[in-house]
C-alpha cells in the first residue's frame, strides 16, 4: 500500500466520523482526557453506555431505553446511524450564586439512532456531554410522522456501578417533601430513592453524585436498587393514573448527571447541573436581588402566635412593622410574613384578601421608607387548581404593592389530593408559577417543591427552595430535633441540587412547647450554617427577643452576604465536618465557616486563598471554651486577629459546634 493511499484511508475514516458514518461503538472523553464514555448496541439492538475515569470503570455497560404506551418501545432494535461531536468552552455569569463566573467546558457526543424494523423511519438521539468532573446525557425525540405525541410508561436507564459502594440518599416512600435524614447505606440497599444520591467509591477514592438537570415537563427521576446488585435504574415519579410522562411539545428528557471527583470538596464545586440548563430567559434581572431576611415565623412554631386571625394573630400591622423596624436597625433586607391572608382556618385560601388586622399598604409604605422588603407568602395547601385560578390576580396584587419576593408552599401529601409533587403534574405547575412570577418581577422561595435541578440559571427569580428537613424540625420533631450530623451531611447531598431554605440562625435553645425537642447545635454553629448552607435568600429563623439577648452573634448575621464571588472547601468529609471559604461579591472581604457533627475537632485552614501581601482583620465567632451542644450550647467567644495569606488558622470546634470568621482587607 503506497503512502498516498494510506493517507487517503486516514482521511476517509475521519470524514466518516464527521459526516455521519457510524459503525460499532462511539466514544467521547472529557477535555482533560480523564473521563471516557462509550456508547454501543448489542446484537438485539439494545443500547448501552459505559463510563470510566483514569481507566477505572465507574459504570459498566448500562442500558438505555424507554417503554411506551400503545406503540413499540424504544428498548431494542436500535441501529446507530450517525455520530456528531463538538467541543463547548464558554464562560457565563450567573445573576447570583456561589461564584461570579462559571466555565462550561465539555465534549459532546450526539448519537443518532433508528429502529428500522420496529417503526420504519422512527429516529431518536441520545446526547452525552462529558466534563472534567462528570457526565450528563439525555434522550431527544424529533417530531416525525412515526413519532408524534406519545406516553412514556417507564424509563430503562441504568447506572451499573461496579460494586455496592457506600451511598447517602433519601427514600421516596415514607418521606414527605424530601424532609428526611439522609441514610448511609450500600447502593444495593437504598430501595426506591430520590436523587441526588451521593456515592463513595472507596477503592478508587472517588466522590460521586447521581442526579438530573433541567427538569422540564417531565417526571422527576428517582432510582431503584435491586438487593444484591450495584445497578441502579431510573424510577420516574408516576401520575396517579400510572403513566410517567406525556410527551407533547417538549421533545427532550432532563439530563441524567453523574458528578465524578477525587474528593468531597471538589464534588460540591461541580457546576455540571447549571451548565446543562438553558441560559437566562429574563432580559432585565435588575429586580432579582439576593437578600438576608427574618420573619414573623418562628413564633408560630413556638406557639406564641397563630397563623389564623384572633387574639394571638401573628401577622398584624403592628407586629410586622415592629419586625421591619428591627430589620432596618440590624441590616436585614426583608421580613417574611406568614398568616396574612384568608383563610387559615379552612385552608381555602384567597391570595389577594388580607385579614382585617393586616394593612398591607401601611406595611409596604413603612418598608419602602426604611429600605426593608415585605416578603409575601402564598400557602396553597397543595391545592394547585385553586392557586392557578388566582395566579394572575395574586401576582398582580403583589406587583401593585411593590412586593418582589414570595414564599410559596404546598403542604399536603398530594397535589389536589391526587398527584405527587415530583410528578409531571407537579413539575408543570411549579414551572407555571415561576414563569408567571417572572412577568410580575417576583422572586420565588418554593416550599414543598420538586427537588431542584438547576432551573435557577434559566429563571433566576427561582431563588431558593425548601425540599429539606430544615430548622423547623428543631421546634417540634418527635425525635428531639435534627441530629448533629444532619447539617454536615446536607452540603454533600441535598445542596448538590441547589440552594436550600433551611433557615439557620436560631439562638434560643429552650422550647416551652416541646421541652424534649431543641436545636442540637451550639450557637456558633448556627452562625456557621448561615454561610455553609447556601441560599441567595437566607433567612434568620429566630424571634426578635432572642436576637436582642445576643447582640454579639447577631452582628454576624446582620452583615453576612448571600451572594459570592468565589467558593472553596478547605476541609470536607460527609457527615463529619465541613469548612467553606467564600469571597463576598464586589468586596475585599472573605467569610470562613466551619461546622462539625457529633465529634469535637480542631479545624486547620491555610489561608492561601487570601490576596498575598495583604493584611486582613479577622473577626472570629467561635465556640466558647466550655461550649457543648447538649450541656452548654450558647457560649460564643468573639475575638479579632490580623492575618495574611501566609498564616494558618487553627480553631477548636465543640461537639456539633462551629465557627464563623469575617476577613476584611485592611
């Protein structure tokens, strides 16, 4: 064979890959070459993919496919007809977040597929994007004569891990609104679990997380394990009638995502989920502003006030103005008010009719004069049809009153007594509210949500969500409160899905209503959680009286930002401890916070993230010398030191303790 002919064959092979010829497996790697994905079909035309990192098999061949209603399944008979590849490398700026810039750097493989024997002409695609820290993939369904609207009854997507690794997850059944404690279990023992599922491959020393991105007009992806097998399979949340997804105008599934990193800290820095969402669709985002706030809220849990009107009604004009005055004097941007509207006695809510003792015009006028926002509240009781019937009037009402933040709620085991919150029914409703709120320049804090999947990139007015066993459980939980490990597990699990409205900042550790239930942290850890548990709308949970009794710690909450330039994790081990360093946006100030679980420890952090050659004044709020979350939770030592990038900060943490440090450039 002459030299020219050899060159021609090389060119022909490359051209075939570029222009659509596809025979045998297709492969794509991450930009740094460490993660590789291979896609192939077997003799029966069943489609599968596998994932490796540094030649270590992360996922063995894992099946892909869908079961449909009334038409042939997308399960076998596939033939790869074409492969297309492209490199994506861009940097974008989120409206708010844990950093001011995010790099989207990945290699994409689009695998076009046909089922010539099953349905002549029916074609779909599976698209993979491989990042340096993980993988995302989704199904795409071009509209065609043989594939118009259709119904998905099951998704066959598998994640074939190679061993029953340690994992942390929440069960789907028996947990309402994702408000549970994450269980550490072998992968084959998790049953029907919601995502994110956090996974530790101890042999390869990998930290991983399985979730999804861009959940749009589809059912949320849970996973189901089979005892004795490390293979997880997608288990979509069904409609009450049994169907999983009605595919109409939205012709793509959410992205299935797997973060793969060397350690727990790097896992929390992954932005795969955000990068797999669409760019911002709101042209003017000047009204979308991060904030710290307090509320007429903890008093209800302490039974000193009631949501419904009456002699102990909490949402009165005088009480709200009292809170706004306190907020203005102590650096809070807003006041949440629950229980302002008819009718908390029947839970047949009007979203435009205040109680008679709540003068919204006087309250908003006072707020404008003192630069404190009223944060509205729309509890629906899970009655989405009632809410949607009033949605336009509710959003117009708030917009006319100058209210730009609304907390929504969906307490109730089912939406409209029928559908699960994370079903396609619920997903459609939540999206409708977010999009309608954006048109009225209203930001949403969604409680009892579907688990977040990065939609805040597209609609940054979706600022935070609950979907967590939050601080309210420390008021009435029959188990006595959230255990110390809970808040040092959440950053590695629930927070991988997005911001969380946990509501830290409780300073009072006595509970007159449920004396055996209390906050199982030190006071210093409550300050640390204000930084650790990220939310651009961060609520300080406690009552005015308890803040007035602790002016020193209150000073930290009063000025702690909720929008960041950069984030680092100097120390991190799931369930045991976490330390985060965050650089405040448009500032020369860093915030360093650390928290621990059941065990006391010493935190040691080199301050190399500071600007070299610059001196910083560190104001430190740490556990007092005798602090203990059970016997003596309140002592806080406040001190100042001068530190530079050459220094290492070493501080002791009590059991379930913490510290919070403000580092201001001198």
